[in-house]
C-alpha cells in the first residue's frame, strides 16, 4: 500500500488469487462528462458503478466523492474488484492509495519582513488580510493567541467554506482569523478501523501539534512575549499575520492517506482558498499516480498557489519529493539563531552541541560519569539507539548517556535514558546525519552533537576505559544566541535533487527557514511530543521542511495580496528569480551536513528574499496548456494526462514546444546521455512577462557551467509596456567528460536579465550521464 504502480502493473498478477481479504483503498478517476440522466447525483452514479463490480451481498460504500480538483471517488476494493471496475467504459484510472507522512520567532525578521517599514511587502499587501491560506495537516488548536482575530475585518465575501463543529471543537472555535476547519478520516479508518478517540480527536482539533505549528508559521498573529521554556524569546509572528486560515485535517496517528488528502484539496478549492500549504510527503511516483500532484494541479488551474515540503530525506541526492512543476517545492535552511549546549569532557575538551532544556539541570561545575549506551551489554544495537527497554539501569544510573540517532524519536531516547535512571543525554548524529544539529525540548538535560564530535566523544570514552579511568562530562546550556554566522545554511535533513521524476525540472525550487523554528503549539501535547511529557507551552521549537513550506505559503499570500492578477506560476517565479545564494558572510551558502559549499541541487534557485520578490521585474508565467504540453513531452498517454488535467489532451502541438525541459520554468536543467558523443547540445525557449517598469531594457549576463557553451538570443529584451511578453532562446553545448559507467557529472551556472534595477536570476544546470 505504500507504493504506487499503474493499475495494470500492480494488480494483474494479484487478480486471480485475490479476495476481499486483500482489500485496499483505491482512488477511481471517471470521465468528466455529466452523469447519465437516470441518476440524481454523481454520487448515485458512482454507487451504481461500484455495485456493478461487487457481489450482491457486499454493501456499496464510497469513502469520498471528488468534484473540484478530481472527478471520481474512493472506495475499499479487492484487487479483483478493482480490475473489474477498470473495465467500465467511463472509468479512466484506478489508483492504489499511498500513505504519506509529516515532514517534520525570528524568521520574519531574518527574512526582512519588518512591521515598522513605511513601505514593503507587509504594508503593500495589508499583511495579507483578504487572502485565505488552507493548511492541509494534523488540524489546529484554535484557542492559541496566534489565531486571535483582533482588529480583523469581516470574513472575505468569496469564502464558501465551513467550520465543522464537534464535541471538542465548538461553534466558537472559528472566528475572523480561523474561518474554516474540516477533517477527513474515511481513508484512514478504511485501512486502520475505527479511530481510538481517547488518543486522537475525531474533529479538526490537533492532537499532534504539527498542524498548529505550520498554520502559525504561515499566518500567525503577532504574539508577545513568546518563547519555548524561556528560549527564543521575542515576538512570534507568521509570514502573513492578517491572512485568514482554513484548517483541513488529514493526518492521523497512522499517517496521512491519499484519499483523505485528495478530499481536502477538493474541499479547499470549492471553499475558496487562495493558497494551499501541505507539509506532507511520500514516495515519488508518476504524476498521474500521485494524489498530491493531481490535487495540486486542480488547485493551480483555479489560480490557487500550492506549496509543499521537499521532504526530510537529505543530505543524500535524489531524495526530493512533491516534485510536480505546478507545486512550489520548498527545502529548509537555518536562520541566524541557535541554542548552544556544549559538552565539556573530563579531558578538558569542549565539544559543540545544541539543546533546549529548562528543568532541574546539572549542577554547575560538577562532572558526571559518561557512558556510551551501545557498550552496556545486552543487544548492543538496540541499546546504542536507546530504544524502549534496551538500557540496563545498573549501567546508566546517575550518568550522562551517549545515544545514537535512528529508529525512535530523538525526544523518546531521552525518555528511555531518564526511565533507566540516566541524568543526562548526548544525542549523536550518524555519518548520514552529518553535522546538522536539530534541537528538541527534552525531558532531561540533553544536547545534540554532529557526527565528527560524536566520534570524538566515543574515542574519549574508549581511551578512558583502556586507561582504567572513568570518563566524565557535563552539558553547558547557553540559552539563545542571535546573529549566528554563517546563515542561512542548507539544513542537513533538507531533501536534495535531482528530481527523480523529471530531471529537466530543477527541484527543490527554493529553500526557506526550517531549522529550530518557534511557532504555536497545542495545549494537550508536551513540547517533547511524547505522552509522558506533562509540560505545557504556548509555543514550541520544531525543525523540518514542514516548517519551511508554510513560510513560502505565507509569502505567497502576501505576494498575491500585493499582485492580485498574478498567477501561481508568476508568484513562484518571483520567489525563485529573486532568491539569493550567498550567506551573511557574503559567501555561497554551505551545506550543514559537511560544511562544504552547497549546490543548486541542495537549494534550487536559492533562499527566498520576500522584499525583492515583491518587485521581480520579469516573471516566467505558465498556463494550464503549457503543463499539458509538458505532460505530452513526458511521454504520458492521453489517458494518463486526463487523470491529472481532467480534460482530453491534444498532444499534436506539444512537439512544437520541443522537449520536456521547454516548460516555461524559471530555472534551466539540461540532461545529456553521453553514449560516446564528444559534444551534446540542446535548447530552451522561454518567455518573460514585464511586471516592472514600462520602457525598460534588460540585458543578459551568462555564467555558463564549466565545460559548457551557453548562448542566449537575443542578448537584450526591450519592453515598451508593463504586461508585455518577449521570448528568448538559450542554446547549451556540453563537452563529454570522462565518467565511469552509470555515473553522472553536474555543473551549474546562471542566466541573469538585468535592467539596472532588477536582476532576474535563473540557475542553469548541466548534467552529463554515462549510461551503464
């Protein structure tokens, strides 16, 4: 169930032996034509279609009916029933469901959004007051101050949504700030049985914290004072403080189910949102099998901007998710704030770390016995990870315990150490985690250290053991530090390109703040996010591309408010072409995982720069028909394309667009297969729209990737009026490089159009591959 293959491939071999025992949820795409007149509603038509493939004794039960972004329904079926359904003439596709998972202050100031500015994005957009951001997540905790509606005007008249009330989500839960709230659990319950309402709310209320956190990042009101356990003190604010919020709860204890996610997209579009924020991800599959890509296309076609998290699979390559070109795919960077908690070792060395803790601490000046959990006997692997029940109390009591990251949550490891009698914890990154430090609100004094520092601590413990002396340590908590350099840095966990589905479309698109972000938090969830944590806090510090995504959602709302006529593609273009790639030292951003210079595969076009995005000069716009051409050139069948676009595609004109990389995207990615060639070439056709000044002349500057020749024609674009569109051609010629079979070589450069006032910057990536 956790993977997608097109219907025939995934089910044909199962059909003969399958029974209703093998039931799974399937999403069924049907023809757009109006329902036959014998049926009063689409739902009745769907029920009739379904009953025709079920045995007479089986009840017909639809989980969801879709109308806005998708034409069809979802239902629980055996593979045999699904195969029969596929044979009906009006059924276009039957898609197996995928289960998704969450991609688990100072950022407005860091992004240059100052409330005191007499002009600028916040003022120009009236803080986003007439815009509605739909957050598809774990729900919301409506009582938080971040969601108060003081001094907000009436709810926008276009709003058609509703606030679904339940016993624990009363009619007063919504207001002029939180104007809509719904929940979708049919897909979840179809796979897991009836939910346990003692551990989660059957309502829009958030029992996890993730949705409350992301919603307040996108559009939280100004709240002062704000902090988490005394850390990160200051004013909390979202990106678009006056924007309205609508919460769509689709994520539950067992995950987020595609049929429910698609239902949330369907409702959000019908309700009248302007922006959809989705911090959820799963495996990358063809777009016609991807419920998020399908839902997002339907939203984008209606003029709704969709941003999604890039995923937390970094720092490895090919890990980026939510890669459809009509989605803004957001990776994570750091801000210039951290929470140092260094480890002082008995040999006098001080090893840098990061942590948040405000309970009863370690005694100042005292050194404590230090042990590595993995050397405490028993199953060394389980104990090294500090898994539940793996630690011997006799071994860890009264000691600081070094635990490796992996399997269970970081905060849960601290709970395991505490239950076994440990007095503190050092959380050690593995090689794959690199040097990236993520803080958590631990239940005992704890700090996180990078992979190289973890090795140093282990070596110290080893050498002390060999010399028959005791290893000792303490943790030095230093509170909150501001003005950290370098910043931003690409977060170690942030998923990286290239794009596994379409390498010719560079992903992620941009990065935004996603490490150690302070935002609102529910009342019934401790800041450590584990059941035993009875502490309560109005704000919490979390990390993930989940936190980066709503930054871009809120910024998109501000841009839409300032430029109501801009399409989702124009807004994304403005964010991409004005993004920056240098840190606060004036050097190219570094990769947190290894300290090396990062690349376009890590940060895409760069880190968002909201004030520049307000006035980008030129934008690369994209129409729905451009996306159809893109899908045609992706070698999708007419049927595949119809699943996504809900219309019969005509691919005859697509070849004029050339190739899949000729989508009018604000970045350029050329992929060459060498096959023994000495030189390889391709071209890109792009069109830019003037949104800057009339009578402006843009001249091009090309910084070609090393080993390539890049030419642009014409070399200048002369605009007479605002809204005028002009085309240009980019030719790329690459020389073959010596590569081992199956290996690739990636080089990047840039193309910049400048009129002396605006710099419209696009990365250009050239990848050469040596086939096996």
